[in-house]
């Protein structure tokens, strides 16, 4: 078991494009469906695996391009330390004063290490200044607990 780190930062309105953050339904619309429904299904099916937007279900980061992996660690504590480094780098930009609390952030990092040790993925999100959003994820791989059918993007 190992862990991959992902980071996305961008406009909150782009983050809110949930159709591109959700995998397409396993079966396409039935024949005779409205053309716009079929076209939208095709767009989502083509874009979901490649778009850099964070997936609604954290495990689906594993099907995204390998270039989006920000780091890979064999040890949960190392992966959690990366999370802590990212939080420290962005903390001054957090929109909420409560999110800047360093004691709270240290607890998030400790909790992340515990979650990863048990094979659970970690996902954190923070509103930043100027209507931006920061998403950080640590995904357990080989196998992923919630989606064991997803292949490792790196190894």
C-alpha cells in the first residue's frame, strides 16, 4: 500500500462544475434519448478522466493523468507531512480565520496519518481569498479501499 498526493487550486465557480467531477453513468443514455442528453454524456465520458478538477469521490483521482500526482509515499506519516506542508504554504490565504488556526490544522494532519494507516483516503478543501478554492487529497493505492478496481496511476 502507498499513497498519492493531489492538489488543485482554482476559481470556486470552476470547482462547482459538478458534472465534470462525477464519473459518467456506466451505461450511456438509451437509443432515442434527446440529442443534447447523448451529447452531454459523451462530453462527460471524454472529459472526466482527463480534466484536472477534483472528483467528487476521492478515489477517482487514480484514473486522472499521472501528471496530476504531486507525490507518492509508502508511509502514511510522510504523506500526512506533505499535507501539512501544503496547508502551511496556503494558510495565510485561507478566507476563514477559523481555518487558519494552527492547532486545528495540526489535528487535521494527525488525523490524516491515522486515516491513511487504515487505508482510508483523505480529502480537504478550503476557501481562499478572491473566490478561489484549494483542494488537497491523499489517495491510498494498491489497492484503494473504496475502489479496489482502480489501477495505480504511477506504479
